[in-house]
């Protein structure tokens, strides 16, 4: 049978592979499939003599290596199987945790074994793969799960009822395995199906695990039939103008959910896929979503209950924000937790996190939960966790530790930690260097450019360096308001809004006023002057909504101007005029937008001699100025460069880090707005 699960290629297992090599390959294969493993859920192990190698907490299955497994003493684990621990759940779990830590063979490494290490020890096979496969959980979270499992699989699976994780679960497994052996005459099962939890498949070789996993998933998928993910709740009804609502709700959630002591807003990501709309667009979906959590993963990453919010027809933005504030406060009061998932009827799903990584993980886990709800509904009904079981997971120290590890992995310290920034003209030159500098300071960076491919390539580089979601590349034409709006809509859908809008895109056509073509003048003016105005016009409402939701919060517009905005420039009038005009816009915007908590400032760099604007060998400014005769005595491009360097007291051109330092200053200071800050090496000074 061909594999029906992982999109990754089935690994090559060699005769020379030892048990540890084999479990690494199995772990990476299944860990790379989001339908099997999400957010590090699940764990794997192998047995070598009297030692158990089990995945350590905080280790990703998709990339796990040999050192990601904690080595356990199976003699001590055997003793723990027969131990009697305290009846009080809290005391019992402390005793269990201490015993598990004591069973480590290499405690000096500081690894924390999977909480299910004892369960892996009990399963009687060399290799054990425990996952939270979506298809399996449509069955494990079904109201008649045990009966349906027997109907589909007969004696091929062991049904493990839901009990507290850890010691109690291990004890229950011993009991269930004994009952199955007695029932079948000792025949082994192909899998263990864990109520409201997941799947365990074990075997003496990888092919056994693969074939049994595929068989289990295929039989459940066949039982579900077609369109079960999107149509289980009925035909959805949707709002008429979805983006109009998203543009308000996402920025408002960023502000409303920010912690009072933190000036950084949340990241809010949005999904309106068929899957999401199948849930939020129907009354059946609302009933399913509000019934409670189904699995521990859902509780850990999404909190136990989402907020369900109903938009109203023809509602003003101000009233919508007020009702959202009230709904969030009520949700917090009822559940004891701030909302991490907000379901808006007929619109879609919003997931909230401290940064994009957290928000994306919450979204992925909730979309997975939506599939589980849909599948369980298709099979006949959803089985939710009891209040007692839910509260145990909410308060469980082990899951608190898992949250702490996940938060530490996604944390990015820096002066712009977790802020969302957008830079126009970011595919190359100053814009790209600015984007890199902002990312290095912990920001999420949206790189926009008319060169979409270049922006995306640069964004991928930032993600490779700083983490998934830390950069996205989008197309923008700053002279076209529709293009800007479409770009910002993508920003709102991805991050919920933005904190810093850097208007950097600029062009230059140098020539005498006596000869410059009108179209060249129009081009420079459209990009440098009109483009700044259009960008602020489209970004300001998003920033204003965030401030309305959180009046203590301030955002920033930063225009990358030029020293040519401070003093005229011979045979470069179109550029200088556009930059002079830009400072006028900055001062005017600052006066108007201060009421929306928006600071507006310009940075006026000196010449960036090393960038393509100046140094491009075919059309850079050095070449243009040489052709235009702007430096009469110059015979070569080097002559032109030396001429301009000699004008700077610091004897060099402006560097990217000089501009980034100025950007950080205008963002961090809380008092100044409407300023034009020179970064010219003393060539042009404030007057």
C-alpha cells in the first residue's frame, strides 16, 4: 500500500542503520507532515537493550537528531510501572515527574523526557510513534468512539479511554493491553487509539509502522467520505464585504488584547478558507465551536474556548470596537483566559499571539481542531473533554512547561521586538538594508516593491535567518492607491496591522531644467511625492484603529527623505523638489494624525554611495552625473565619487546603519513628531 500521509519522501533505511538512526528517520518523516504532527505534538521512541530513547520535550520531530532523545533506564521505568503513587492528582504528578527525571541515564544533559516516557516503555515493540493525526482524532473525539473503532477495526486496535496524562495514562494502558490480550488470545494490535488524544503505532521495523499507520488512516478517511472538512456543518452564509470588516477587527484585536504594561501590540492572523467558513458560517458550526475543547493540544495552544462574535449590519467602526472590547472582557471573565481564537460569524477565524510564530501555531491548531469537529460531526457527534479534564490540562505544569519552551523558541529580543514594520522599495538598496536592520532588531518586516520577486527573495532570506513569518514580500506600486490597498490588506490578514510604515521607495532622474523631459519629472514626482501621500492615506486608518482600541499606543510613519530635501540640488531639481515637498507632507501629516496616536517624521540621509542608486554601472547617479556634466572637471566615474565624498565632513557616504540608527530613534522617542532628521555626516545641518 502507498503511504496516504506524509508529503515527505519515505526515507531510505539502510542495513547499517541502528535503532537510533531508524527512529530519527521515522520521526522526521512523520514530524514533517502537519496532518500527523503540529506544534511539536506527539513523540517517538526506540528501545535498545535496557535503555529507552524517547523524544525530549522542546524537540521538533521534523528535525530531530540523535541528541534530541533522552536516554532512560528501563529497569527504573519498570519499577515505576508497579509503583503506588499518591491519590491526590497534584501530588501524584509531582511524584511521577520526579521518578521520570530520576530514570534518566544522562541527567547532566538537563533534558526533560516526554511526559509519556512510561507509556513508550510499556508498549511492547522496538519502535513507537505517537502522533495526534487529524483523521484519527475525528474518531477519538467522536461521541461513540469506542463502538465506532470496533466497528471499523475490530480487534486490530486497542481503545485507550481518556484519563489524566502521565502516570494514570500509563497504568490505564497496562490494563487495556491486558484486556486486549485476553480477548484475542495474545494477538497484538496494529495500533492504540487514544480517546481525545491521538494514535500510537509500534513495530519491530519501519515498514510495519508505515503500513499500519496508512491502514488506520485510510479506513477512517473512507468512512468520512467526501467534503467532510468543509460541508459537515452545512452550507455557510458569509458577510457581503469581508475585507471591510477584517480591516477593522484585526487592528482592533491587536490593540484590545495588548497587555497594559507592554507597548507592543499582539499579532493577529486571519483565515477565511473554506474550512474556516464552514465553521463560522453556520449555526451548527457555532454550536460545535462553543462546546468546549476536544484535545490537550487545543487547550494548550488555543485556550479552551474561542470567542464567538457576531457582526451587525451597517455598524460603525467605533461601535464595532466598543462591542469587541465588551465581548473580550466578558470572555476573559467567564473563562479566566484572554481570547487566543476569535470566530466572527460569516467572516472567518482570527488567531492571536505575541508574535507571528505564536499566532500561526494557534491558527494551525485551531484549523486542525475545526477538521476534527467537522469529522466527528460527520461521524455522528463531537465528544468534548469534561470540565474536570479540561481544567487539569489548563493547570498542568507539564503543559505550562511546553508553553514556556514554545515561547522561548519564538522570542526575538531587540529594540523593535515583535513590532510589525513595512518598508516600501525594499527589494534592493537602502530599502533592503533598512528591512534587514529592522529584522535584526526583532521586528516582523513586510518588504514591498514593484519588483515582487525581489521582495519575496529578500523576505525569504530574513525568514531563514530570523524565523518563519518574520518577513513577507509583497508587490506594491506606490503610485497606485489600489495596489497599496491590496498590499496592506495582505499585511492585515497576516499580522493584523502594522506599527511602523517606512515610506522609502524613491527614484531619481538627474538632468538640467532646460532639457529634462516632462515625463521624467512626472515619474519622479509620482513616486517620491505622490507615493508618500498615497501610502500614508492607506496606512493611517489601520494605525488609527489600533490607537482607538488602545489609546496608550502610538505608531510611526517614517519617510526616508534625503539631504536634497534640506537644500536645493543643481541639475537634480525634480528629485529635490519632491523631497522638499515630502517634508511639507511630513509636517502636515504630523499635525493631523497626532490625534490618532501616529507620529510622523522624516529621515534625511546623505548620499548612499555604495548602493545601486549611486553605483549601478549602467544607470547609477555617478554615471548619470558624469553624462549630465554635473561635475565639470570629472573625467571618470571615480572622479565624480571623489567629488561628492569631499563634500562630507565625515569624508564618506552615508551607510545603512546610520539610517537605521535614526529610524530607531524616531520610533523610540515618544515626544517628537513632524521632524526632518539629517543623517548627512555634517554635510547639511539643521537650521
